[in-house]
C-alpha cells in the first residue's frame, strides 16, 4: 500500500514509516537477546505508610542492564514496543521475575507484596488472566494477595467493558488493582464506578509542585476526594520531600512512594534497606519502635 509519487519514488512518509519499522524490529531483536542473556532486571521501590512508617510493599520497575549502555530505564524502550505483541512477552517475564522474588523473600521470612505494571496490550490480551494464574500457580507459596497490578486508567479507554471484566476477575482471584498515574489519562470519571480497582495512584507530576502550585494542590485534593467518595485507597507517587509527605498525610493520603522514601533499588538491596528504614522526622511515625 506504499503511496507512489509520480514515478517510482516513495514518499517521505513511507520512508519514515519504514525506518521506524526497521528500528522497532532491531530493538526487539536486541531485547530478545537481552532476555536470553539475563540483561533484564527488576528494581524495587518501597511503598510506605507515611503516618505509621510501615512498609506496605514494593513496586517492580524494569531495567535493562546493557553491557554497552549501562542501566537503561524503561522509558527508553518500553514505550517503543508497547503496541507490539513482544511487549506481552516482556510483561510475562516481569510477572515471573517479580513473583520469583516475592517467593525468595518469603523463604527468608519477609512478606512483601509486589506491584507489577501492566500495559494496555497485556491487560486486554485474551490470555492475560490465564497467564497471571499460571504464573501464580508456579509459585504456590505466593498468595495472590501478594500481587498487585498497576494499570493506567488510559489502558481502559475505548475498551472499558473488557477492561472492567478483566479487572473484576483479577479482584476475584485476590489480586489488588491500582490505577497508575491517576489524573493524567483523560479517562472519563464514570470509569471510577466501572473499573473494579482498589487504589488510585496520584501521578507524580501533581505531587512534585503541590507545595508551590495551587492548581496541583487542588488536583491532589480532588483525587483524594474522589478516592474517598468511591471508596478507593489512595497512594501518592513521587514523594521527594518531607514536607510533601507531611502535607499529603494531612490531606488524608497516608500511603506514599518516592525518592524521599527510597529510590528504586536492586533486589539484593531491599532487605538491608528494610532494616535501616526510618521515617523522616516530622512524619510522626513510631521511629525505633
Ligand atoms: P510508573 O509505574 O508510574 O513508575 C514510577 C516511575 O517514577 C518510576 O520510573 C520511578 O523510578 C519514578 N519515581 C519514583 N519516585 C520518584 C520520585 O520521587 N521522583 C521522580 N522524579 N521519579 C520517581 P521508571 O522506573 O523509570 O519507570 C517509568 C515507567 O515505566 C513506569 O512509571 C511504568 O509506567 C513503566 N514501567 C516500568 N517498569 C515496567 C514494567 O515492568 N512493565 C510495564 N508495562 N511498564 C513498566
Ligand atoms: Mg507504576
Ligand atoms: Mg505511576
Ligand atoms: Mg508514571
């Protein structure tokens, strides 16, 4: 279906499209290789209760340890493959790796729930539920209660019925669901009554400037109000400073995640972190208790 322009010249758009296609194919080849060379790795970022200082779980965040480029963040490759079925393979790898880690922690006496990010293609894929349950069956010591999935509200746009069904089944299996980057996805508010999720995750872009930008503060308050009204739990991402945490707690958002608590870290750093973790002063936790 290439558009021909006069003679046999392909247009600029065709060239662009072809180049993008070739780049995607190359990226996928490199990622397949990376997977078989064990270059994919999960980092974990703690989620805490900023009032009690209890650690409530960790979010698994994908990294690519490329021998040449070093540690590559997911933003450099996941968005490029998100519409390609290969991203489902990556998602399955992530699920397995995260559950394996929870299992490992469990065998060391640490019960730590894990949250895994799920992209739209994965969520809406026919095999998603089977895939999740077979991953769980593979780790019989890991209860579904220890798995949470984070989906973008935008993942459901246009497919709200299917998305709602899938999430309902996840919930039935005992898996928690949170709506990630909440407030950025242009989803209609009626999704809130239709999507069976437990938690709204306030996007870090609103948290970042909430202390100085009244508009952002209003959005944060608004999301907390929605969560209350619809009976969702609420968590803030991107908590970088102690005052932000304090303010969030005062507004009724006690759960938080962000550099001010801990940066995402390799799996082997999690237990030492847990041992040393103390709430910042001023968050009113039971320090040392
Ligand atoms: P996300 O799920 O919203 O994850 C939060 C991102 O914010 C992470 O970036 C995290 O490192 C970063 N972050 C956490 N606290 C702070 C903070 O206080 N300040 C700042 N500036 N950033 C903070 P990361 O790890 O680069 O991941 C980016 C996005 O890539 C994630 O956003 C998620 O959408 C996606 N992603 C990561 N891993 C996976 C995965 O395994 N599967 C899928 N489908 N997506 C993933
Ligand atoms: Mg997330
Ligand atoms: Mg997020
Ligand atoms: Mg995000």
